[in-house]
C-alpha cells in the first residue's frame, strides 16, 4: 500500500511541476534578465515597472491554470490511468498550489535580478520546511498522497507570504525609486509586457521541455508498469537530482551576471564568468555524482529503505545529472546573452528523444530502462548547447581543468570500490573521499591564484571551518 501510494505521489509531482511552469509563463527568468539589465544601465523606472507588469501577468495565469487543473485536467488524467486508482483528489489539490507558486516565482525572479540569492534561499527553506513538516503530519494522520499534496500547498503559501515581506522590507534599496517619478501609460505597459513575453515564451517552452525530460520516464513507467514500479523509480529520481542543486544555483546566479556583462560589452568579465562557472560547478558535481552512483544502495537504505530495488536506476540516473548540469549552466549563459530560443530547440528535441527511448527501452529493462533513456537524452542535449555557449561568448573551454577533475574523480572512485557498500561504508566514504579528491586536484595542479583568492574571499562564510580552509589554500599555493 505504501509503495503504491508513493508511486501515485511521484506521478502527481511531475504534473505539479509542469503546471507551475505553465502558470509562471517563463517570466521569472525574464524578470531577472530585464531587472538586472535596466538596473545596470540606470533605468530605474523600467526596472520597477518590469516587476509590476510581470506580477499582473503571472497572477492571471496562476488563477487560470489552477481553475483548469481542478475542474478539467485532474478528472481527465484520473480517467486516463486506470492502473493508478486514487489519483483524482491529489491531482485536484495541485491546482491550489499554482496561485501561490507563481507569486513566489515572480519575487524570486526579482531577487535573482539584483543577485540577492540569500533571499531565494530563505524562501526555498521556508517552503521546504513547511512542506515537509505538514506533509509528513498529514500522511501520518492517514491522508496519504492527498495529505502530501496539501502539505505542498501550505509550503508554497508560507513561501509566498515570506516573499512579499522580504520584497516590501528590503528590495527597494536595490531597485531605488527614480529621481523623477514616471507613470507608464497602458500602451507603454503593454509594449513592456510584449517584450517580456517574447523572451518568456521560449523560456516557458524550454522549461516545459526540461520538465518533460525528467517526467516522461515516470509517465511511461506508470502507463506500462503501474504504480508500484512508479514508486521505485520515484525514489531514485529525486536523489539523482541532488547534484542539480549546485548547477541550478549557479545557473540562477550566472544568468543576470552574464546578462549585465554582455549588455555593457565587457568581454573580459563575460569570459571570466563563463569559464569560472564551468570550472567551479564541475569540480563539485562530478565527484558528487560518482559518489552517489557507487554508494546508491546505502544512500537508499538511509532515504528510502523500502525501495532498495531502485539502486541500479539511481546509479544510472545520477550520471545523467552530470550531463544535465552542464546543459543547465550552458543554457543560462546562452539565455543571458539574449538567445532563449537555442535551449528551447535543444530541449524540445531532447524531450522527443526521451519519449522514444523510454517507449523502446522500458518494456525490456523496466525502471532501469527509464534511467538509461533519461541519461542518454541528457548526454545528447548537453553536446550542442555546450559548444554554443563557448562559441557565442567567445570563451575557451577549460578542457585541461575538467580533465583533471575527471582524473581526480576516477582516483576517488577506485577508493570507493574497496569500501563496503553499507551505511557505515557510506559514512567512511563521506569522510575520506573528499580529502582524496581534493588532494588529487592539488597534486594535479588544478588551481591557479585566482581560484585560491576566490576560496579565501568566501572562506569566512564557513564559520569555524574558515581557518582550516585558509590552511588548505596555503598548502595549495605550494603547487602553483
């Protein structure tokens, strides 16, 4: 019963994400882009009006799609999946998430535009805490998948309230009022809305195709194999996406930074942002994915002890996330320099490829086939967008550094292979593997003086560990 309920929840969460993307209309990245650009060129009135106009559009879309989900989409999907009873009410509950999620999305776009990532982090933290606590409580009380979705509704509502408070209290010092107040006419606001929508529509299609790349495997498994196997795949999927926290955070930061550098025609700064984004992200994501892939069984023993059969799928999926992380960073760079359609085309092709591969492989290999299909598709979408990001920004790819990261990760992987694949082995690996990996990078002379200065600049944010980090940087300098 529990496994089937989790399968239903995994299926529902995919539609929740898709509906949120449609309701946001691709506007959060558009807000980030234009707020950062208008602020950089001192167009304060336009920066402020961008926020107001986007909020109006997103609220209308949020209410519309919430209504459609409750009264039309949910009943249709429930009837389409007879192998998954109990879908209707949880799917309808998703409709109540949408109005809150678009408010949160709009304000996060503003926070991203002025590069105040701590505000985004605060809203995400409140969202996750409320969601986890309330969803868990409602599930314990016997409300199953429906209770988990209602917990999500409350999480987004709490995050929306916090977003409004932060915006009202702190944001106007980053987007100050213009010296001469300017009132936009209806026609001027419509032109601004048109400009934002022209940027946002490709971003929406991009985000929707991105959601489908991850969701199609779940849909095909649910259709062909039923809720039990959907639950197994649903256990592997969120764990495999853990490395995307790094790439998504970096992609969120790099878009307004690249956009500002490109708009001011600062090629040196643009090249620096692009190169460092790949170097720093890959130095963290590659070893993380290798570690999760090799420790998949003990990771599931801790997180989903009833779903150990999902270990092979997790090992394959997390490798795909390495490819997708490179795609996510490249996509933000390409979008930031004003080419939102390129990631859209690549992702649409990727979504089609994912569906075809799933339909062919899942009947043969089950949930492992779903993981293989997603990973193969992620590899094929990574290649073209990676090349374009370097070509369009006129930046040299850091091949040597990435090669050293891969070599240090292989050395770390060889050590993992001799560690027992138990919870105790996982703990030992978490302790010693980062040290082995870091020493590998140091002895391979992977870092330069700019890297060491950057580490020292941010070391104070690590509290008690700052002294240890500074000693490590002194050790690293010996190998320059």
